[in-house]
């Protein structure tokens, strides 16, 4: 697999964990600065932006396919706090998690 695909696979498999660039680089076996540069050049966005996209996609799935409390979904998707999750979710979707669930369900 190419380096960017390895990163994407790692992020997809570990999105629920608190990850840093150091964690990602260590898992891939590359220097974090080189990895960041190569990934951004290949994709046009950063690894952290991709991680956020994956987490928001998973959150959307959980919100529309379950009755799991929003606070629990935030933790399941790797966000450190429910308020930060709400902020990021709203920035990405235009909805609070609860409004998204109500609208999409």
C-alpha cells in the first residue's frame, strides 16, 4: 500500500483512540514531518483533517442508527469532551449532534 493509504487505513482502524501525529508516524514507521508533508501533498488535506472526517462520519452513523447518548458517541468517536465534539460536529454539518439525529432519523 502507498503511504497515504496506509495512513488512511490506520486512521480508519483507530479513529476512536486519542491519536497524535507521533502515534500515526510511529505506527506507519515514518518520520512525522516527512509523513505529514507526503500525506498532504498526496491528498490535499492533513492527516488530522482526515481523522476528523472519519470521526464525524462515524458519529453520523451512530446518531442515525442507534439511540446511544450523544455524550457516549463523542467518546466512541475519539473526542476528548462532548462539548468539543459538539463544536466540531456543528462546524462540519451545520447541526448540533442532537438536531442532526432528530433531522435525519
